[in-house]
């Protein structure tokens, strides 16, 4: 038996306020705009990036795997050009490039006080700067595509959910690409922290060649890691493009008998 009000009539469903109607329309317009931007990203930006990064990987020397010709042989420090006072009070112009360390047992504090500069690996820094830029671009575009698909997921119902599963798996693929990008940014910071500790050991124990070689090897490893990471980024673009275009019909209309908005 249906419920009735005190006067015997059914309760009237409250109507939406004028503000609610206006906001609903604005949200709908936003969803429509997101859908348009996302589909343009999928059909134009993703394939263009695959081609661009492939060309960079194959032709730019910066992204070739390191060899003896383009890896440094020594860890060096550079004195500033201004005059410096020695322990005995005598002043002398700063020296040119020299190997880190003045003798066994040199303290790290002595290097800092001398204002000598331990240079970073220019190859690695150049790779990281470019890769950071590419990662930021990737994340901004992947976020738009992911929210477009999520907004296109219909309400939960029993049966006929295969298309919804396709949408969810596509969102998971986009999330994996995001996680890979964030992990790479984190690894860049860890590289500098590890390298700084090794360089400080080179300064403190210049007679131990193993420390110098360890710095060279961590630089080599990071360059290889950066090259592989650019390959991974290109591959992620290719996988996202392939997955979405193959399943575009299900992504747009997960339930064929139901007309969905924002497609």
C-alpha cells in the first residue's frame, strides 16, 4: 500500500532549485568539453607522440646507450677563480680543473670550505630535464582521458556489464601509465642523493679508486635508465592509443541498448 500525506495525497517530489539547475547544466557542459578534448588527445596527440618519441630515441645521440667515448673518466672538482688563502696565510689564484681530493683522509668539510665545485653529469641532467617535461605533458593528457572514460561509466545495474569492464580495464591501463611516471620522478631524486654520497667518499678517500669508478658506474646506470624510461613512455603512449581505439565503441557505449551522454 502506498504512503500518503495527511490530506490523502501523495507527497510531491521536491523540484530542483534554479541554482541547482544552473549548476547541473554547467557540469554537463564541462563533461561535454572534457569528452571533446579527450577524444582529440586519443586520436591526434597520442599517435603524434609515439612518432615524435620514436624519432628522438632513434636519432638523438643523447638517448643512445653510453659507451667509453661519452662517459667521464674522472670525478672532478673546480676551484673558483677568485684568490684564496692557504693555511699559511699566502694568497694564490684558484686552480683550474683538478681531481677531487688532496690526499688520503681529506675531509668533506675541507672541500666545502675550499668552495670547490663537484660537477653533475651533464648528460644525465639533460636527459632528466627533457624527461621531466615529457612526463608532465603525459600526466596532464592522461588525466583528461581517464576522467572522460570514468564519467562515461553508466550506473550500476545487473547484467550486460561487459562494456563497463572494458571501460574499467582501460582506466586501469591509464592509471598504470600514471604510476610509472610518478615512480620515475621519484627515482631521479634518489639518483642524486646516492651520487652525492659516493662523491663525498671520493673526496674523503681519493686514494681508493673504487669510489671514483662507482660514481662513473652510477652515472652510466642512470643514463641507461633514462633511455629505457623514454622507451617506456613511448610504449605507454602506443599502448594507450591502441587500447582505446580498439575499444572505442564499448568505451562510448558500454551498454548498447542505453543511450549515454558525453559521447
